[in-house]
């Protein structure tokens, strides 16, 4: 399998765009990379919205109702997108969707977030185009329980591939430093039938190096630098 490139929070370095925006999603699709990664939080009233940081314009997303957030603007002037808006745009684009479920306050809330997100994905008819990633074990286990045929990878580096396979994950998505410190993880994951994604790998030389090491996917802020 040739190493595939994922645009980290979309291809946002193009002029006029910004992270986790609809324009960054469209830019990634126009670039022709494998996928666009994006981050999902639940608002206090259970609306999934796209944003990396837990706060925007002084509002804690997970503690704020959607009505108070929906008209807030990103750095390029776009409004913060809801998951519904993001998936509506994505349906018209030929690109994979790499959905990061952000950690929530409690195990119960993490599982609830997964259920609400999966319901939205099903409603938009894009189930087969979604790969899930998360730093939260409870969220990952819930994805595996509800959609055992979907890809779900863990982002933290505190577990080995074998431990994550036992928990229910079928992929690792580790920071580049974790993979450099544990080069045996490439072979371990492959023997377990797990995919290997590495973040955040920027620049042509680094991307080539990790591709040669055996990465299935590279998540990058510089997806246009892909030359392998």
C-alpha cells in the first residue's frame, strides 16, 4: 500500500483559509490528498461542532449552547462549522473524512458524543467514508462497539499496538516522536493487522522518511509537500 496523505485540520495554509473550516476541507479535496482530518466537540446541548481548541472567542465549547456559538467566526471570517454543515459540504467532494472525537468531561459524555456523531454520519450517508481517531479510550471503545467494521485509531502514545488491539482499536495514530522512539511499532502493528498513521509530519524529507519506514498514512500541515 502506498503511503497516503491526510491534511491536518484540512489544507488550511492556502490563502483565505483557516484550520477546521469548510474552505480547508474543499482545499484538501482540490489538492487530491487521501483525506481531511477535523476535530469534533459536542456543545452543551448536544450539537457537534468542528474546532480544535476547547475554546473559541472566550466560550468553552462543551459548556456552551450552540445558539451562542453558531455565529462566531474563524480567523478567515467563516463561521464555526457544525458537523452537519461539514458533512453536507463533504458529500460533494471526493475525499476521505478523518474524524477526531475530542475528549469530553466524563466517560458517559464521551460515549454520548460518539453516539450523536455516528447518528449524524449515518444521516448524511457518509458512513463508508469516515475513519475515526481519538485520544479517548472510552470514545474509541464505543466506536468499535457501534461500528465494528469502521477504522478507529488511537492518538496517544502511552499504549502499545498490542494493548490497543486488545482494547478494540484497529489502528495506531501516533505522534512522530513516539514512532521515532519505538520503531518496532511499525512491525508490531502490521502483524496485528492494524493501520499506522503518524502525526504531524511536515516537509518533504520527513514525509519521505516515514513513508519508507512503513507508515500507511501521514497527517500533515504541509500536504502539498507530498513527493513519494
